[in-house]
């Protein structure tokens, strides 16, 4: 009977929500060069991942990939950073917060799809090039 009760408790615990994925701190130099490539394949080292989701600031916290991840959903409700999610087979395995000095929000500003909550990039394309112009870093990578 104790084993049965423990099994029910354990299953209930697993069913209460998803675990928060690992936070990956990006290694960005203190002095960012005039030209800088934000290459997630080199700057971050989560375990296996096959795609990167770049989430728009103030995105709907209930879009499909974030459902059940309350902690991550709350990170979308600010514009002090950009939330990026490392995904493996449609499952979030890690996340990072990109400082706005390297403003990935330009993906939306320079796009016809400004209403999208996120952009998805295959791992091989998770590289973004910035160039400093008039004190700001401008995204020079082609937009999706």
C-alpha cells in the first residue's frame, strides 16, 4: 500500500507542471568589438539542442512552446532582455537572456512579420551578426 501511495504522489508531482529548464549564461565580452557575431553554437553550451527560439519582448506568455513553463513565461513580460530558448525535438532544454545592447528585437523591427511571438532558427543558423553604428549595435544578419 505504501508503494502504491508513493507512486501516486510521484506521478502527481510530475504532472503538476514542467520543470524549469537550465539557464545558460552567455559569455559576451565586456568590451564588445565593433563587429560582433552572437553565435549561440559557441557562446552557450547546453546539452543537445536542434533549434533556437528567439522570443519577442511582451510576447503572449501562452504561446505553444511556453505553455506550462510559468517561470519562462514571466521572462517574456519585460524588455530589459531578450529570451532565447534552446529546443531539442520540440522540448525546451535550456534558456538564456540576451542583453538589449545586442538587440535581437531588431528581428521584428526589420520584418514584415512583426506580430509573431517568436522566431525559430535551426541550430546551424543560430548566429547573429551586429555592427556598431553611432553607439548602437545594429543587426546585420538577414532577417527571417
